[in-house]
C-alpha cells in the first residue's frame, strides 16, 4: 500500500515538473498550428522563400486581428507562389487558440484575442483578402 502511494506521488511530481517546464502559453494553439500551419509556414513560422510567407514579419503583428479570417477563409496573396486555402472546419475556439499561440508564443507579444472578439471578427470575414505578411 505504501509503495503504491510513493509511486503515485512520484508520478504526480514528474508530471508536474514536465508541465511546469513547458513554457508554451497556448498549448492547444501550438498543437493546432503544428497540424494545420507548420507544413507550409514551418514550425518556427519562418516560411519557405517565395512559396509560403514567414509569419514573423512586422505586418503579422500589426494586423494580427486579420489572422482569424485568413485561417478560416484562406488568402489570395499575390506575393507568394502558392495560395493559402482556408480551414473552414476549424471552430472559433481553435482559431482563437492558433492566433494567440502565434502572437504570444511565436511573436513574443503581449497582444491577445479573446474568444468573443474572435467570434465577432469571424462573422465579418470577407471571402478572400489580399494580405502582406512581411
């Protein structure tokens, strides 16, 4: 019985330590970014030359409120060789978490979108928008 308690406490301690070492603020946003965005924009958001734009450019942060619509509807970006298709299957919550992961964790900004604001932005999305990430 005592051995089981010690094992349980050791497991809890190890899980707490692992969780505490993870400095990603938006964990679900990171996982979703890696699943839906990183294949093109790379895990570190640096992009690939003229194919897929970096997401680390100055305009990304200045226009971060455009990102929910870009994720949902895609973008007709004339500065890259490949057009981005949207992800209409993602929920408002998932999009909100991706945006906040990008802005807070990848761009190290103190900006953040709250879900009601994201929902409002998504209701006003144009079908496609031209956007300069650089």
